[in-house]
C-alpha cells in the first residue's frame, strides 16, 4: 500500500555478429538498440527516477568517437534518452538508414556493445551526475570504462579511506564513483602491465595497442578491485576496447540473469524480461552465481570466472515478494504460495466465519498473493463441504446438496487506486487530506455491519498509508471487522543493500515495540541495547553483533501486531481492525532459494549491515532519549 523504492535495474547487450548481419536478417542494424529499449521498458518498475544508456563501437578508427552515452532524469527518462538517440538519425535517407556499413562508420550509438540502467536512489543523492552509466575517459581505448549497477555498499567510508591513502582522488564521495575509481585504477594497471610486456617483445605503435586489446584480462581487474566491497551488487562494465563484464556480490543478494546464443549475449536484473524480449524459454536463461562474473572479450568469446569466494547465499526475498515482475514462473508460484500460507491465521482472525467475509487486495503487486489466498480458501471450503455431506449420515436430497455446494468464497475489487492523485499529493500542506482519497472504494461490495473484510498486501513497512487513507476509507463500507494481511513478515530492520528503508523510526513494527517497552515500564531494555551498541563502535565490523534484536525479544509477533493496530487505526473507526502477518517460516517455505531476510529477522549477510543497523539505532536513541 505504501510503495517501497525498488532496487535499480541493469541491462547489458553484446552483439556477436556485425551490424550488417542484423540488417539482413531482421531488417535493421538497430537490432541491439531496439532490444535495449525493450529490456529497459520491461524493467521500468525497477527505476523511475532516472535512466541512462551507453554504446561502444568496435570498429572505430583513431580520431573517431567510439563511446556514446545518454542520461536523463524523471519518470519519462527512458523515452527521453531514446528520443535523444534517435534524433541523431533524423534527416537521413532511407538508403542511409538501411546501410549498416554507413551506420557503423558515421552514426552515433551504432555499435556492438550496449548498456542500460534504471535508477531508484536509496541515498538521497539526486541530479544527472549521479545517473548511471558512469564514464571514465582516457586516450587509451582499453583504459576507457563505462560502469553501471544495481547496488549499495555499506562500507564506502572504509574504501574511500583506503583508496585515498593509495593516492587516488575520487570526484565524489559516493559508492558509484568510488567503484569506478577502483575498477578504473586496476584497469590502468592491467593495461600498463601489458604495455610493458608488449614493449619487451619488440612491438611498436598500433601493434602494441592491438596486442593489449587482444590480451587484456578483466578477471585480474575484478579480483583486485572488488574484494573489499561489502554489500549487494550486480556491477556491469564496458571498456573502450570492447571488453564486457558483469559481476555479482558473493552473497547473491542482488539478482542477475544472462542469455547467450550465436547472435547475442544479454544480461538483465530479471529473467522474464529476457524471455519476453528475445522469445526464449526460461531454461535457456542462466542465473549469475554469487561472486561470479560473466566476461566477453573483444572477439565476443565468453567465459565465466569466480571473482570472489561465494558466501552463504542470501538472495533478497523482497525480490520475490514485491520488486521483481510477477510474470516470472517461479516468482508467480512463490507469491501464490505466500498467500495460501496465510489461510489459517486469517481464519482465526475472522473467527472461521467464511460465509460473512469478503476478500480483496491492495495494491496491484499483491494480486498474485491474493489468488494464492483464494485458492487456499477454496481448498478449505471444499474440505468443509465434504465434511458436511459426510455428516448428513444418509443419502442427501437435492436441496441439501445444493445448500452445501452453493457456498463460495466471496472476492471483490473493494478498493481502486486513483493514480492521477498520486503525483500531486506529494506537495503542499493538504497532503494528508488528499491522501485519504487516493483510493476509491466500491460501494455495495459487502453487507454493512455483517461482513468481515480481508485485504491482502505484499508488505507493511511504515504504516503511513494505512493510517492516512486505507483504514478510514475501508471503514466507509461499514464492515464488521477489517483484517489487513501482509504476505511478508513484519519489517523490523533497515536495508542497506538497495531498498529505500534505512532509519529505525520509519518502521511501524519498531515503533510498536518501543511503545510496548515504554508502556510496560521496560525502558531499561532500550538503554541497555543502546549501551551495547555504543560499546562496540570501536570494534571491527566483523566482530559486531545486532543487539537491536533485543528490542523485539520480549514480545510475540501477535503482541507487536496488536500494538501496530492501536498506532495505525484512525480515531472514529467503527470496525474492529486486526493485522495478520506472514511468518518467517512461511516465507522460507514459499521462497526456499531466497533466504535473504535481514529486514525481517535482523540476520544481515554482511558485517557492514550489522555495523549500519547498530549505528541507526544509536542515532535514533540519541535523537529521542537522554541516556
């Protein structure tokens, strides 16, 4: 109901045939550029603040430009950057536009290597200078570097200190710039190593250049630049000499998938977008493994390399619950199972009165979990019907059977979001009043004062929309009880790997736990956790412990949910309100391959995450209390 900002999205394309091949087979040399557009639009859900693309030509002569980039800000950035690219082709004759050789030689963005990025800021930094791809220029083709990624590092301070101590001077104090400097520095060293090697062999002039480009090994570059990166990432890179690479974090936190045939190699953040854009089966698409890189050299030869030792895999479970497109066959199945696993706690919340309960969902991203929940209730109702028929003890009459079999699960489209209001309400002093009208309700969708209303969501993080809008507007239907259901567990801890939730006080679960401690006279727990957290600040991050877990330890999940209801239910609400959450066990059963659950459990996969959560709690306490 309250949209989280998604992680960023990446796309990388390497054409493995000349542009003339695509002109002859597909009727356009822009095959790669068109696929880039499609892959970016299909991942638009991942980034609506900015977008960028880049292209590298393999066949440019000295003195000719061979690297091109376009970037733009705003929700319409994809359209803007591709319009800018195509503006270069205005005024060309049909003959020129169908001449791949002419395009290769004369037109910008007519190349074999492409990169695209969709941005959602999780750091608060904005402006065109923070939009990917980032570019590091040099007179040596092989030293030019384009970089983009879906990532957040937790230890930027440590890396910044290390590289400045070595004499480097990053342009900005931001993880992207720092990574660009690290990879670029190691790329420089690799080229210089090869230069010395080639000189020793007696090579001269452009022969040295060509030999370097043929021999360069980005495995060395990545192995020496990435070991200190603490966080979740898929980093993509292109060099001016035609090297292509993507590397994934050792914990497998952020997702990456690739496909390759004799014509093309494609990498993207989500599997179904590759399936759709290239019309290929799911089993032909491969997941980039934790700590692994896919690399293609100038000739288009692909290799996989283990860059960093893989850790225990902690793939982000929010990707499955919320962020990734539900059209992926595995994600679709998992989201349905998340909904199905909520049947028993919902039955308890409605006192097993299925007959007088209407089921619905908000927002659209919860629709698949809603279908799973309905299937679960259909199965439950079918079991009840069998039991009732068996309990008759005699051959039932037609009317008896009809009465039993006519029972059904009642589902309605109870609330509809008015998208037109959403952008407008972010400004002005009347935001709260307008927020209450973001959703339209379907009057007559339930029987007033008799029916319960069950609404499923995929996550409840801050609770702001529930309090400002959802509960009040649903109460206008006069349900006997409103049950808000989350297909994910309680979000209790910040994320430091790419999701926009970094401070403690924004979580309604945390505010509920603090409220319970205060009302029960247990403020000493807050003080003790603060002192423990503060006391380990001088320790290496690898030795730190997440003491914030002790804030939640005295209470059951049900107690925290009940306190959330108190905090979120607006004054004057007539219906009784209850919040039902998915369990951690249910999450792991539904998404067994994605065990990254730190925002629910507090079990951060990297030491940097533990360090950051302790600091977040310290900051919260020092703003609110006087210990």
